[in-house]
C-alpha cells in the first residue's frame, strides 16, 4: 500500500487523480463527522412550554398530539400529529 507522503511513493497526480492528500483527509474527516451524527441518538426531554422554551439544538420531545424539535438554542418547532386517509 502506498503512502503519498513518503518520498518516492506513487504520486496521485501522476495517476490522473485530482485529489491531494489534504483533500482526501478532509473527505475522510467529513465522512467521520457525518457518521458520528448518524450514530448519535437524539436526546428526548419533556414537552417545551412554548416555542421559545430553553432547549439544546437537536433535542426532541413528544406528547399525544405533537412532536417537538429544538432547531437552535431556545427555538422549538412543532409538528401536530394527525391521521390521513
């Protein structure tokens, strides 16, 4: 396996590859960050008293009539539950 930072190693540009080692590192870092987000379970808290109630972004809540989601610190949105045909 080649190490692009090793002198005499295969040069990715010479193989027609446009990505540099830094770009590959950036992509791997982004992929890891996305995977971490996907693996993180949301925090469920009590139902907020209002749309401006204290809350941390990404927090969710629910009751028998709605699901609440904190989109940023102290900002909640509400999706009312309903049946459909």
